[in-house]
C-alpha cells in the first residue's frame, strides 16, 4: 500500500524559481509563488550553466568532423575484406 503525501512548498525548504526557469514543465504554482518540483534550490542548478532538469532549454551539441589520414583509411578498408 502506498501512502500519498502532499508536498507543502511554502514550508521553507523550497525556494522560488528564478527567471531562467520560466517555461519549464517542472514549475508548479502554489499560493501565487512558483516552485520547482524537482529541486529545492533552483538558483543553484543554474550557477554552472544549464540546469539539467530544464525541459524548456536544450544543450548545444557541437559536432566536429575529424580528418582521417587517407593511408590509414585504406589500410582499415583492406583489412575488412
């Protein structure tokens, strides 16, 4: 049996969200103040860059094309045959 417990965001443990959290799906509003469902201190998640809980912001992934020596590529291709 599961005991359902309600979370009280206004008890002092949860801090209000910051501007960078606007648009996130994990933000809930209680008594006119917005709180994060996943983290107690949302400001701390944004100090090092992007919050890993953010659903509205995605990290940029840079793909770097690596130059392969043509002689090595030919040797690898001949080994596969």
